[in-house]
C-alpha cells in the first residue's frame, strides 16, 4: 500500500502541474506576448473558467500527503515555513489579481492587477521548482525528523544549506521555462489571430531552452544525488522516464512546426509528467531524504500510518478524486472552443 500511495501522491502533484501549469505559464507570458489591452483580455479569458479549479489539485495533493505520510508532511511544512508562507501570499496575490482585474477597472488599479498576475505566476513557478530541487538534493533532517533552512547561505550544495543554491535554482529555472512553454502552447491553442502566432513563435524558440535545461538538470541530479545513481543502477528501467521526456519534447517541437497546437500541448503535458516521474523515481522510497545520514530520511515505510489506515484512506480518496477529475474534464470540454472577441470583457 505504501508504494501505491507514493505513486498516487506523485501523480496528483503531476496533474496539478499539467493543469495549473498552463495558466501559470499564461501569467508568465502576460507581459511578453500581448501588444494591447485586448490581447491581455484574450489571455485572461483563455484561463478564466479553469484557473481556480486547477488549484484544487494542489490542495488535494497536500491533503493526500498529510493523510498517508503525516510525519513527512509535518517536517516539510515546518522546515519550509518561510518559503511556504511566500507561496501562500503569491497564491493569494494571483487570485486577487485575476478576479479584481474584472471587477475593479480603473487606470490606477489595472496596472497593479497586471503586475500582480505576472509576478505571482513567475515566482510561483520558480518557488515550486526550487522546492522540488530541495527534495531531490536532500534535506538536513536530524534524528527527530526535523530541519530548518534559511532562504540562502552560500549557494553551495555542501556545508550549511539554504533553500536557494545553484542546483535548486537550476531546477527552478527549468520549471519556469517549462511552464512558460506549456502556457504558450495553451494560448496558441485557445486564441486566434496575431496572439496565436506570437505564442507559437515563442514556443518554437523556448523549446530549445527547455531541452537544454532538462538535460542539464537531469545530469546534475544524478551527479549531486548519490541515491539517484543507485536507483538507476538497481532499476535500469527508470531510464525510460527521461527518454520519454525527451521524446515528448521532440514530438512537441514537430507539432509546433506543423501548426498542430493541441498535439503540441499534449506532448508538452507528457514531457512534464515524464520529468516529474524521473524526480519521483530518483526519490523512491524516500519522501524526504536526509543528506546528513540516509538512515534519518523519511521513507514510505517509516512515515505511513499503517496498511489498515491507508486502505481506509484509499476508499475515501478514490471518490473524492473522481469528482475533482469529472469536474475538470467537464469544464475543459464545456469551454473547449477558442476564445472569441465577445468573451474579452468577461472573465469566463
């Protein structure tokens, strides 16, 4: 049961990245692609029916982690207290910026909402990537399964660690680039006219940066994390994850060139899922890995509430996730058409 739950937690966070990723990407490109106010409204309308429902998957992931690996949840939320408070404020700022943009229209306030939407989207993508980098690098867990990290120290992965170092920033930059690509492909799929072409052009250029960063981060991960190398040596099948990621990126590039926008967006989704699968594979069976002493790490075996509790949890989890998935599928099918000019003045 513990192994099943590990991969379910990984899957639910992957769904969050695939869904909320495209509207975070739209926010990152909010000052890059549009040439006028109408094109900004097109971008907002393209994510309007979806962005708040997409964030449900982040809450579901946190709730699932709390349910099945409570010691890991407690340690991570106390150790990452400052970054998590920053993420909370960014989520609030992003929601307020999107909603108030439609309800408080004034020359003084509108630039503030625009800046809030852009900045919060960019920083959220960066912080989520940095958080993943910290998990992959390892944390200074003590014998009480506790740790604390300052925001930064000397940007080194040795000695006294900080949340930010060269490796975690590399993962953060890959996340920002990948999310921006994902957002560009979504915009190209959902809008028409000059903005559609601008999004496609950005995606054609960005995909090379994403590919380069993906190769760099993958090699760096297997270099800085000894457990990752051991995992690959003991279970060579794990190499399929990065292979699938690069293959999906190649399919995405070909689809962009031929103007097959939906195919490109799905290929981008496969790329992100495979990269997250690579991360989960390198971590397993750890939920929080200690870089002080491997024996101090929290694994799926020493941080779960027991098989009986996990079986009961699964019985409740399945219908809840099924409802969230059904709603997500319904909204994406209901608002599958491209954004029209009549929608620009409305959030949905």
